[in-house]
């Protein structure tokens, strides 16, 4: 996830579970943390409307950048070996 060209975090969805979340990048500072709050609202909306985690992730990919939530590039979807790996990536970014 980017905001004004800078990496602010990772939106992830579990492939085998009903889990979806946003992990802010350490380097994103307050912009990443603010985006996290907005993403929690979006993710709750998706769950309340019966949208699966992967559908939700794909729903926001390619939409125009928004001032608080940033931009999810089309084709950015990748599979991480574990959530811990993704969290470590966000912490080091």
C-alpha cells in the first residue's frame, strides 16, 4: 500500500481463513497509523457485508489513491510464507 508514492503498509488476507488486516510500516509513521484506522473501518464493512477477505483485498486494488488510505496497486498481490514474515517486512520498511 502506498501513499503519495511512499510505502505505508500491507493489506493482507488469509487464504485459508476468514482473516484480513492492515499492517502499517514503521517508516510510514503517523500517516501509516492513520491509514490503519481507516482500513479497520473498511475491513469491518467488508465482513459485515459478507465479502470474503480475498474479495475485499481485490476490491480495493487499483482504485484511485485516497488521502488517508493510500493506493493498492493492481498486481501487487503476493503470498507470504507467514504473517510473522509480513510483520517483520513491515517493521523493517
